[in-house]
């Protein structure tokens, strides 16, 4: 508790330090979400710059509200900047199409609210440093993956003015909840339980006092421009745009309302039935920051469903999702086989020479050409929709471990498939989910061939626990 108190006090001091007139300031965001990334002062400037990256939304966005509150205090407009950097290798059309649908909506809502919005393309740091030169203060949201963290550190080091980071895509700030890598949900759950109610509060929107209409900056997109942008990028089309998901806050909100009214009752048992999925389908929207997890949690907590159903969903949304954030934040090798638990790597190594009845490479797996109709159905769902029912994700991953030449090769194959086809690929939860296949956040189980003491899943379990034949009839091809 002393560590948490120090963190909270430090965050509160950083917040107060940005306010020249604290008696007039309207504090709309919990101070523990805010951290100063440097000791530079505020400067005279033309605007308050908010670098939007992780929180790609205009509503329930703590970083945006901090920027508006600071701009009102300084009598300046808010400029929101999104930097589209060069697509990484094997970046897929479906990810950029979904993201740009959300950004088109976000840009329009920001401009209607009186904030400026610019889209820049290129290396993020160079673009942001250029925009920061005319900013009084820079606000950024919080990303947990290594490139996201490195960009923010470099920006704070070189910006020459104060840079604040606001953590708005988890319920409880990750390093307030824990100061170490947690071994399992059971160790993080009580820590979150003590803190989460203090962060489950509606976030009111503050109206900018100074309109950004007078700002004349290159990069303001025309209506519809963001929707057309993916077609002009050098993107892989192996995983094309999907019809089953459309990006943006309003679509996320529609899915949330539908889930609460139709699927949350009975969720605890029905979530294991992939043939008639009773899940929220919100993971792509949370991955791109198009909806706030706090808004989702408040909506579910206020629903009429039984407490057990609400609790089961909040366990997934808060405990499991924030366990994944804890994993990538504290483990610099989260994307590598070496980042998995030592006990799991040891037992898998002891069984690495066990005979494998089946062995497949990437091309066969990506084409859903295995001997297993259940696995093939799961892969076809992922190829067609960018989504896979969570229970099938577990089976899908375990089979790749069973069918690969070695555990490290299985890990690389799963990450490549995951990051290519899932709309929520390259997410903290994705890295943790792949890690779980190999024993992350799990415990040793009885010994068996190939897996050692890592948990095993088989087709008989699918047939016993789920409506798997109904699922295959839908996705079997």
C-alpha cells in the first residue's frame, strides 16, 4: 500500500504542477492515471497538443479530457494529432481498414467539438517533434507495447516542453495495481478488487473554450479521406477487409448495448458455446481504443442481468485483460519464446523429441488444411471475420503447439497467424493468449507426451464441453 500511495502522490503532484490556476481547474480525470514523462516546463504556444495513438476515440477518453482542461486553463485550442507510420512487415489491409473507419468517425466528432485534428504520415517521433514546437504542452495516451513506450520516452526527452502521459485504456492503472509481473489471475485479482471501484466512474466531457478552427495546419483530412486511405498504402491483402466488423465508437457502443440486452443473461455458461456465440465481440474495439473499458464496465455493471453473469464478464474485461497488460509492461520479452515461464520452457524442452503424428507449416495452417475439422473451422472463422470464439482460440493454439516441429517454432507460427488475421492482433491480450498456450499464467498439469506438464486440450473435450458440430456446420467450409 505504501508503494501505491507514493505512486498516487507522485501522479497527483504531476497533475497539479501543470495547473497555474488550480482553484479554477476542473479535474475530470483521476490523478493516478496521469504521469509526467519529463521535468520540462510548459511553454508559450499556439495550442495544446494531444498525440492520439492508443485511445482512438473522442468519447470517454481521459487523455483528451486532460488536454481540453489544460487548453482551457491556458486559453488555447486543442490540436489532436494521429501519426500513421510506415506499415510493419506483413501489415494487413483488414487492420488498417478497421482502424481508419474508426478514425474517420473520431476526426469528425473532434472537429464538431471544437478540437483540431491532423493526420500525419511518417516516422512518429519526427512528426510529433515538429508539431510539438508550437505546442505549450504535450499530452499522450498510454501504450504498453515496447515501440509505444519507446516513442513516448523519446518524445519526452526531445520535446523541450512538458509531456504528460494519461493511462485511459485500462480500468486500474497497471503499475498502481501491481509493481511486478503477476504469475496468474489469482495473484492480480485481489489487487484489482481493492482498487477498481475507485476508477469506475463516468467521465464528463469538457467543452473547449477556444475553438481550433483558426489553426491552419497541413494534414487535416477531408471527409471520407480516411476511409480511402488504406487502399493507397502498401499493405498485404492476405487478410483483406472484413464485412462482419466495422470500426468506430458508435458501432462498438451498438454491440455493447446488444450484448447487455441479449447475451449477458446466461453469459457465464453460454460463453463456452462457439456454435451460437454469446460473447460481446468488443475485443477489436478495445484493441484500437475505440471504446473505453471503463464505459464497457459501467454499462455491464448497471445491467439487469444476474450478478454472477455480470461478474463473469467483468472478470474477463478487467482481471484477464489487465493481467495481459501487466505481462507486456513488465516482461520485455513478451513477444519471444524466451519470455515464457521457465518451468514451461523446461518441460516442453524435455519433450521436444517426442514423436509427432502430424506436423504442419505456416502455409498449410493459414489455408486451414489440417486433418482436424474443428481446427480448420476455427481457422476459417478467423480468416473470414478477423475474430475467433475465445474457447476455440485456446484449442486452436494448443493444436499448433502439438503439430509444430518444436515449441519455439510453434510460438513463432502462432504469433504470425495471430498478428496477420485477428483484428485485435499485436495486442497485449494477444501476446498473453499465445503465451497461455505454452503455460503463461497457468500451472503445471499431469505429464503427457509433447506437452510435458503444460495444459493439453483435445477434440474429445470440445465435444464434451461445447456445441462443436454446430460450430463446424457454420465454419467448416
